[in-house]
DNA sequence: CCTGAAACATAATGCAC
DNA sequence: GTGCATTATGTTTCAGG
C-alpha cells in the first residue's frame, strides 16, 4: 500500500468524484482546472494506488419497496462453538443486511438492515436473526428520518 | 413520484450499476444483454423516475488518514429551546459526521463519524459534540472491523 | 420496444516541451 | 508533469423492423 503524494488537483478530483462518480473527464477537467487528458491520467493513478475503493450507485430504497431502515445490535452466545464464524456466514447470506461491523462496547456486532415495512422487519428479526443459535441477544433501533448522509470524507484543499 | 413498471432488464441495469457506477453503456449492454443504445435510454428513464439517488465514489478512508469509524448515539436536552434545530445545524457543519439519523428508542440521534485515530476521536467527541448545549448524553461505539458492506439493496430478477 | 448504423463526444496515449 | 494531437472507445439519435 504505497503512499503517494497527493496535490491540490488530486484532492479536487477526489472531491468531485465523491459526489458524482459518473463525471466524465471533460466534466472533471472543468471542475478541477486541468485538461481532460490529465484528469484521465491522474484518475488512473489514484485508482492504481488504491485510494478509490468503489464507485457505487445509491438507489432510492423506498421507491424500490424498502420503507424501513433499522440498526440492530447483536450479542453472540460465546458458549456456542464457532459462533463468530457461524454468524459471519449467516450475515453474508442475508441480502437485507447491508452493513455489518464488529464493535466495541456491550454488543458484538452492529448491523444496518432494510425491510419493506414494520411487520416485515419484525418477522425478519425473529426469523432470520434471533433464530440463529449463535445469537444471544438483539436490540433493534428503527430509523425515523435521515438527517444527513454525506458519502464524502473530508479532504484537504 | 410516479411509480413506473420495471422489467427484468431494468433490474439487471440497476444491479450492475450498484456495484460499479462508472460502467459505460457498452459494458452495461454486455452484462444486461441489450444494445448500448437501449441501456442509455433505460438508464435515462430510471434517473428521471428518481430510482437513482446518487453515484458516489467510496474513497479509502484509512489511506486518506481516517483510521477510525465510530457510531455515536445522542440524546438531546429537551429543556433547551429549539434543541433539534440547533443540533441539525451543528451536524451539517461538521464534516467528520458522515451520517446522522433520528431514531426510535432510548437515543434521539445516531451518527456515523470518522476520525484519524482514537485520541482525535476522543477530543472530537468532547469538543465538537458534548460541548453542544443541546446535547444531554452521548454514547460512542468504535468499529473494530467491517464485516460486510453491501451498498446494494436486494433487487428482483 | 428493440437493433444497428451514423454522427458526435469522450477517453487514452505518444510526443514535444 | 503538462498540453496538444491522434487514434481508439463510447454515446446518442434516428431510420427501420
């Protein structure tokens, strides 16, 4: 993971791409004040140096039928053999679980899940999560409203 | 927000774009089995119908100096006038706060924040968050490891 | 609704500086 | 490193099924 020197042009490129991953080199060149060919070359360099993890499309979940987002904190039953391994395998296989983190504190894992509505969330929690033998305890927190969503990490100028 | 009929080609387009927002129409046409021109037209239709919220680039946070991700749950002091408004304004202005949700349960808000390291997280929590007069209580949970991150919502075939 | 071809736009790269 | 010119790719419109 070779660290490379980034200059002001690189920051501007990254900043522009954070908010719109589909910008063309021509569009980038206008925002960044470089020629399109330089944008192309610098972007290649940034990708090769692993500064860019992915280009994602964020879909409109509620238009697609998922009205509910919830966070779920999970405590595993440490008496169950290989509970971590079993849990991780289960997590990977469940598409409604969008994110999963192992965390410090009372719980072992935090999940972000989506569901169609509250009844479906309720049955998802009991049928897909509580039912796992490795899960000892589970607390869900329903999202009422998204106040901020900045997929952009702060960058220098 | 007019609901439109989506067919199998649309699902495939959305599925492909979820994991790579920069796919060209030619590349999409290969994954979807349509001509490039149809991919272009359908994608325009999907965008116009608000099924796509954003194309964003996920940067490598740790390469860029942010080693720590934490979740912070916040309870506001309801005795403070306009505490919600004051809080939301503060949130918007702090770049280390990447996401903020109002939630059900004990806390009022949940945040996802990034920080350079644990000392900087510590001072961020006390100086930028606890210091807000509207904040009554705050609990932070540090992410130890990202187990799953699927920015992809499940789609039909 | 679709494909395919033509006209147009953009991307990638060699080269001169 | 950069811009410019060139060639390779990609996009979009339109005629036709």
